[in-house]
């Protein structure tokens, strides 16, 4: 493909994913003067302006590589973890026609930080990174595992080693619950292959936050920090979800805490990756538990958080596409992030039944007819266009973000914005930020 010289400095970009995270990233990239053309796949009703005009199985790496070659794509941004864990980046790196493709996202080895909790725990232990104590057991070691959990301090945490779409963590309050938990992994096989190995982990009592480093293989920039609300019910009750909302920054993420996190966790992690020969270019999402004044790692993810992205990106004032190009090409050094000092609160509007059996396919009102003000954003997640209407097609449907100098006001206005989105069964949490 021949690209016009006028566009030599402008980029053709493919973004993979279909959540509100990707809608937020797409908006941020599309607003850059360096964005010549953007494709978002599989996308949602909010990203349809950037949809592909042909079918493409995004899980098929050969089809994807062909698409990238045929369309002269120069930058590939991978939203979710699954393609990274499955080796999409390695496939592209080995492809003779994709040697110049810039990629935001680590290779399969780096992605093991998220893809295997056993790998990430051992990595942290090797590099002296503070985390909960844990031991890993295989299904074949069941008798030993049962004896171990029964003498463990309560609560105890059981974690599937592999990817379990955020559902593979059980917090057990009694030895009996822990034994029942092991049965869920090994008798009922609820998490399939991902639960063949189980980590039995010390419970960390504290407050959680999500820290994001964008890495270029050598250097990194910290993006704004956020707090995610994971439980479905008011007051952090009920089942775990992908995330019901987010606040950025959480006021407890002070300068001192962030310095401690960089010094004890972020820098040793990147140093560890390099020392193990991993050229990590992409987002590193560190789930932190602040225990007293000490930050400890709960988990690594190799992508941005959702819904955290919907609160974090609206606060970044840089040209986001330029920031991503710098990361993918190893040129982050010296880059300074300009961050809006206002609070961002994101409220997620969910389908009835979420996170259980979903009530889907209802026409939605309040979404397309609304022009957002400078300090408001509406991001689509599980939405689909059907003729002239949008219907809900996933658990998390829309993310409503508001920026405001006052945290309580940002939360109040984010909830009001979320409530403008109406469809049968829609609900959201109404208490975000009230604990801060
Ligand atoms: P993960 O899938 O590792 O993010 O775990 C899901 C959620 O379980 C986390 O966001 C925490 O709220 C909780 N969790 C995981 N590990 C621990 C732990 N060791 N102590 C306390 N809570 C935990
Ligand atoms: N909101 C947590 C996550 O994206 O994993």
C-alpha cells in the first residue's frame, strides 16, 4: 500500500475491543491531528464511525494480520487481555510484512503477568515486590491443599491461576467455605482449565486502587490513578462485577503513597521484566491494596482497567495518540503528562440481571439525542445498533463520566447523567465516591 506523503506523520490505527474502555480510547485517539484513520473492532454502537466494512474474526490472528497488512495499519492498540495472552503480539512480530508495526500491548511472555497468577506471584517473589503470601496447588495435590486451607488464617483467598474474566477469586471466611471453594475449582470445574491450578493466598485488609503505568520497554509514565467499585450493590455488597464505576483520583492516593508505589512496585516490576528479557510495551495495570501505609500488589493486568479508563482518559490533556506512539516506539523518556486537576467520576449503567442472567435487547433512550458538555462524557459498552435504535447487548451498557472540582459534585452529576440513559431493567450504583 502506498501512503500519501502528506500523511507520513499521521497514523493508521487499529484498536481492538468492544467496551467503554475502547470507546474512550477511540475518542481520544480520533481527536488527534496525527490520526489519519482509525478502525475499532469488534466495537459497539458508540464506535460505529470507526467500524470495519468487512467481517473479521478478531480472535483469528492470521485474519487480523492480513487486515493490518492490507490496510497499511501502522499502530495496533490492543484493549483487552485475551489476545495478548494468546500471543497476538508475538504473531505480529514474526510476520515478515509487519516488522514496522507499532504495537501497544506486551507479548505472550509479558502478558503472563495477567494470564497466570502463579507466574505473577513467582515474579513478584523473585523481584522482592510486596504482595500477599501465597502457595499454589495443582488438582493432583488436593489432599495437601485441603489440609493447608484448614490450618490457614481466615479469611483466606482462593484464586484460579488462569484467566477467568474477573470471576476466579473466592474470599472464604471459614475453613468449610475454603473446602467448598476448592470443590468449585476441582469438582465442579467452574473455571475450567483456568482453575486447574489454584493459589491459596493471604487476605489483605485495606483499601484498593488501580495504578496504571504506560511502558515503552525502558521507561514509563504513570497515568492518573483510579478507584474501581467492583461489587454490584450499594455499600460494596453483593456479587463481584467487572466494575460498576470509578473515581479518579481517589483522595487517599496521596503524593507520598504514589511515590512508595513507584519505588517499591512499579520500578522493580519494570526492572524485573527487563532483566527477564521481556520488552514490555503497553499498559501495566497494578491492582494495589493499601494495607496501613504499605502498598501491596493484588494483581497485575496487562491492559487498561474498565471502567477506570473512562475516568482516567478524560483527565489526560496530552494528545493521547502521540503518547501511545511514543510508548510503542520506545520514546517515552521526557514525556510529561498533563493531567486535569478535576475529579472524574464514572457511573456504569448495567442491564437488568447483571452480573447474572442478563435482560438484553431493549431499546435505549437518552443516549444519542444528548450533546455532552465539556465536562461530561457518555461511553458505550454493551450497545448495538438495530435500525434507528440502540439496544443493550451486554452486562455493562454505558459509562457516564463527569469532571468536577468537587468530588461529591462529580459523583452527583455522574449519577444524574447515568440516569438519563433509560431502558427496561437498567440500573446503576448510586453511592460512588461516598466512601472517599
Ligand atoms: P483479582 O481478580 O485478583 O483482581 O481479584 C478480584 C478482587 O478480589 C480484588 O479486586 C480484591 O478486591 C479481591 N482480592 C483479591 N486478592 C485479595 C487478597 N489477597 N486479599 C483481599 N482481597 C483480595
Ligand atoms: N476494573 C477492573 C478491571 O478492568 O480489571
